[in-house]
């Protein structure tokens, strides 16, 4: 019943909105320049301007009315959505009387009692859920604390700590634990500094290896293009007239070579594409123009010749000899 009512209300709202959106048009003779003085004071222009002002007022009022109807429609849609949510919740908590959320039925003793019972059960459910959420948060925090403790214990063991539990208060405040924790931090600081230094050395070694590889590649290219002066890629030697000229010549020859390689690659790609196209055409032709095959089949002293697209020997016969074209 509630669903049919919701559909009815929705259809009424939509129909009202559609009717409200139908434009109101009144034929109006339009004279140019009626907004400019002195034409605006003539009887014809004065009448036209008044009519335009009247129609603009009607349009504004109509727009306001449509907006008001849209607000009502949105409010009704929200009310129906809330009603559906409440109905689903009431049903989940065992409510049997329908429509107890709607006034005036909500004021009846039966509905009032049912609504109170639903709220009571929902409150219990929400409290249970909140308690479970809190327990989950506490469990996550405890797991994180244990992980940190295990990490700290492992580090303490690594650096030779012998007293257990020195990270936990109040044991951490004893002279023995305080001294042990300070020693562990000192050793860890030394270790971290050594690791940072090693990481920096690794980065520098990698950069140097990359630089040497680039230098070797440049030297090999220079040799390939007939360079005779060594070290012309390194500053400041690269700025000398001889090295500058040599480097320019190497770049010019390399550019010509690269252009030729690119052209050859294009030619090879085109030839490959043509070969693939020819192969595909050949395969298509083979599919269309099929040649029948002939085989000879033998069974003891008996022989039979079979001609077909895909010839096979009859049951009991075996193929004899080669397959031939028909």
C-alpha cells in the first residue's frame, strides 16, 4: 500500500512540474529601438515596454513557482526514502503493524508501543556495534604495540642487550635499563651512520659506472667515425678548437648514419608488411581454390582408390603409397 501511495505521489509531482514548465506565450508586436529615448516615450513604445515588463514579471513568478514545486518534490522524495529506511529497520526488529511511522497512526497506543520497542532494540544493537568497534580499535592498537615491542627487542638483542623488558615502563627508568637503552641507541646510531655512508657510496659508484659507460660509448662512436684526438668529450678539452671541430664532424656523420638506418628500417618494415600481405592472400586463395587429393587404400589383396578434399581410407583398409593431386 505504501509503495502504491509513493508511486501516486511521485506521478502527481511529476505531472505538476511538467504542467508548470509549459511556456506562456502572448503575441506581441515588436518595434525596434523602444528602449531608447525619445522613441521610448511614444504611445506605441510605452505600451510595448509595459507589456514586456508584465511578461517578464510573469516569467519570474512562474520560475519561482516551478522552483517551489521542485523543492516540494525533493522533500517528498526524501520523506519517502526515509520512510522506506524506517520500514526496513522496523521489519528487521520484528515490527508487525504497518505505517506506524506516519501521523496520525503513529499516535495510537499500538504504534507508540511498537515504535518505542523498535528504538529500544536499535539502541541495544547500536551500543553492541559501538562496543565491537571500540574493541577492534583497541585490538589493532595492541597489535601495533606488540609489533613495535618485538622490533625493539630484536634490535636490543642485535646490539647485545641482556636485560629483558627494558623498553617497558617503569622498568625502563631503572639505572641498569637506562644505561642499556642508551648503549643500544649509541650502537644503533653508529650503525645507521655507517649504512647511510655505504648507501651514499653505492649511489656515487652507480653514477660513476654510468658515466664511464657513457664515456666508453662516446669513445667507441668517435672511433667508428674516424676521430683521432682522444678525450675530446671531457671538459675542458672539449672546448678546444680541434676537439670542437672533431665533435661536430662526429655528430654530422652520426646523424647521416642514423638517418640511413631509419630509412632502412622503414624499408624493411614495408617489405615485411608486403610479405605478410602476400602470405595472407596466398592462404585465402588456398582456402577458395581447393584441390582434391587421391590416395590408394589396401586390405589384403584388395585395393581401392579414394578421391576427396580430405581423403580417408575405409574401415579395415590402410593407406598405401603417397597422396597425389586429383
